[in-house]
C-alpha cells in the first residue's frame, strides 16, 4: 500500500511538471492580452469581474468537466490524445460507413492543429517570460527578442540528449511555480477581496450581454487561459488518469484560479498595471526572481510541447500518415522518450520565424488560440462517436454529454477566427500544409498498394511452381519483408533472377500496424509453415509500439522457429515511385508524394534491423 501511494505521489508530481506546463504559464499573458487596447475592451470594474468570471468558469467547464471528467474516460487501451481518439472513433464505425472518412479527416485535422499550437507555445511562452525584463527596466526592451532566441536555440539543441536527466526536476520546479502563482494571488485577493464576486457566473453572462461584439472578440483572448488542456489528455498514457486528475484538482486548478483572481484584484486597485499585471503583482523587488522562475517554467512548458510533437509524429508514421523518418531513442529505460532530428530542426526554424516576425507576446497572442480551439472542437466531435458507437450509450445521453461542450467549443473557435488576419493565419497555414502532406501520403500509399496488388504474384502458387524444379539452396536464413496482402516480394524475385539461388530457410515477414496503441507481446507473432523450409511470419504492432524485428525473431523461438542473427540476411526492396499523371491524384500531389517517397528512410532504420544484415534491391512502382 505504501509503495502504491509513493508511486501515485511520484506520478502526480511528474504530471504537474509535464502535463500542466503549458496551461500553467498562461497567466503570464492572458489578462494583458484580453484588455489589449486594440481589442476595444474598456478596463472597468464590471468588465474585469466578467472576464475573471469567464476565465474561472471556463477552467471549470472546459478543463475540469470536459477533459478531466469526460474525455479522460475515452482512453484507447490506456492511451490518450487526438490520434488515439481518432483510432478509437474509427474502430467504432465500419470502414464501409459513410462516417469513416470524415472522422479520419477530422482526426488528421485536429492533429495538424496540434502541430500549429506546438509552434506558437514555445514562442509565446518564452517571449512572455523575457518581457518581464521590460517591466523591470525599459532599457532592456531591445534584448527581449535576442534573449528569447538564445533560450529557444539552447532548448532545441539539447533535445538529442533527451529529457531523462533533467526531467526529474520538472515536477518540483512546476510545483514551485504553482505555489508562487497561488501565493501572489492570495496576497492581492487579501488587498481586494471584492474580486471574489467573480465567482458568480452571472458576471460572465452580464459581461457578454453588455459588451456584445466586443465581448465576443474578447472571448478569443479568454481561450488563452485554456491552452494546454489537450495536453492532459495526450499524456494520459504516460501517467494514467488518477495522477492527472489529482495534479489538476490539488495543484494546477487552485493555483491558476487564485492567480487570475489575484491579477483581477490588482487591476481593481491599480488599473495602470494592465501593461503587465503578472510581473507587477508583488512590486518591483519580485520582478527579476519571477523572470528567472517564469523562464524555467516556460522552458518546461515548451519541452512538453516538443516531446508531444515527437510522439505525435511517431504515431502518424505508424498510422501511415507520414513517411518514415529517423527516430532516435534518448533513454534506455523509457521507450517513449524519442528524438526526431528532422522534426526538431524544422520546428525550431518556424518558432524562430514566429518570434522574430511577431516580436512580442501581444502580437503572438493573435496566432494563439485558433489551433487550440480547433483541436478542442475535433476532440468533442470524436468523443461523441466513441461514447455513442463504442460505448453504445443512448443517443439523448450522448447529445447531452457532448452537446453542451460542442456549443462552447464552437463559440470559442468562432471568436478565435476573428484573429485570422492578426496572426491566426500562421498556425492555420502550417496546419493546412501538414494536413495536405498527411492526406497526400496516405492516398499515395493506397495507390501504390493497389498498383502492387494488381501486379502481385500469389505467394503460394509461386512457391508450388518454384519447387517443381527447385533452385540451389545455400546455407543461412533469408528474411524478406513483405507488405500486407502483397504477393511474392520483389526482393525475392530479384534475388532469384540475379543470383539463381535460394537460402535453405526462407521467412516472409509482414508487419501489420493496428489502429490501437499497443499489442500484447503474446499476440504480436503468428507463424504459418508454407513447406520446403518457408515460413510466413505476421507481426502485429500498435501505433505506439516500437517496431524491433530482432526482438520479434527472438519471440519466434517460442513457436519452434529459431534464428542465428549472424546467419540471417534481410532482403528489402527499396521502391522508386514513378509519378503517372491522371492516375488518381492531382499532378502536383503525385509529385509531392514522389518527393516524400524519395526522402523517406529505409525500412531497416524504422524496424531497428541491424544495417550490416540488410541487402537492398531496387524496384519501381508507378502511381
């Protein structure tokens, strides 16, 4: 019992550091952005009470009720996130159903919006922390952007070393951060306890009614208080539901609520502090310590976003939505800690462009929110299909459970679209580009599959004819990677054509990626004896499993099929894709697919096959 409590406490502490870094740093810029003069919202007592009430009840409804209470229940074998939810929703309806493709598109769209958010989060978080220097000394204003660039470059440069070494400090630092948020909030609430009137939701209602369209515009900035809510669902597989819920209700939510109320109390007392209410909560003596603490907190928030991008990319590759890339493992003990160089450096370039191009957290706030609210909307719709068609709950219950949140998500997303020409275009442009790439890759792979299937030679018939007059058998084992539903592997045909020999034992290996996060080891391998020392080995992985063919071959020993690695060769047909216009995709999409195919990594790299045991043979495929 004591061990369980210790484990739960450790996971809760880790969840505070990893899961709530993004939403935990939103007090740095939220209120300042809402009352930005460009939005036209007047800072007075009624509006301040209404805004603080909106934030508090938004945190209660959107985060506490929707995500922590409802969405966390929609786990895909313990895993969460938009990709896992999409897979769960797709498995809930038939592939022949009219809903299957729209749900796929919706899930991919939500995932690409996550990428857009992952670019803005590091930029606005670190930039807003550095802006505390302006509050301390206006003369330091010219150094805010350069210092932000230095911090971000250092952060992305250390990604290849992994977070195992520094990860243990994330939790305690973020606990200190939340403690500081709560303490600053309490100090100001004691000064002006009348701010607690904002606990009454009627102030939020009156604010929306009295201010009309201006309040609707302000709602797009209120979303900034909820950014990072998607992270608590995405990280469910790392920590579990209970630690995430405990971290929210015991640490993050109380601290955030107290700080927003505290900033509101400060502005009731000193409206001029609206220029940067966060750094003025305790007076000038606290600014430099807060800048240091805020910088550490925003780096942790950014780290969580970066790690989430790596994880999302790996899932997208496994689900066939992105081409294979080089994936490096940064921990010998935690399989989820990965590093993808191409994603890391591309993301850094876009983040730096955002920092330099926008120049301030106020300007970047226009780019923030639209991607988050789009992902929230997609999550709500996918959740409806899960609880209706997988859990088989009555339709009225499903509509009641998700309809209320859907209305709120539509309102938030609609308000955020007003920022389209004030920076909101950036994450949408990035998301649209990635959306196009993902669907192009998926469609191209399907066309290649149809082409190969059309020209495939049935394996069983080929082997029957081959052994009528068998070729010379040579010592050793040949493993031919074979696609799902493929016929005779092209690599085998090339080998027989050029070398005129066949290994004494031949294994056809097919890897199946299922639309579920993990497959139990005992269910991963199925072996079929094809005769003449030929075997078909089918391997099943979940989209979050780590493909490792040598490990799978070791498991085959339990089925009577043993391998000596030094006597085993892996034959891979590296396909050269040839674009054939008017064969199913627009010409520009065909050329995009061909370009991605040429730059994709070899299968051996993805499946962790020892490079010195791989023999690559070329083949051409037309789409």
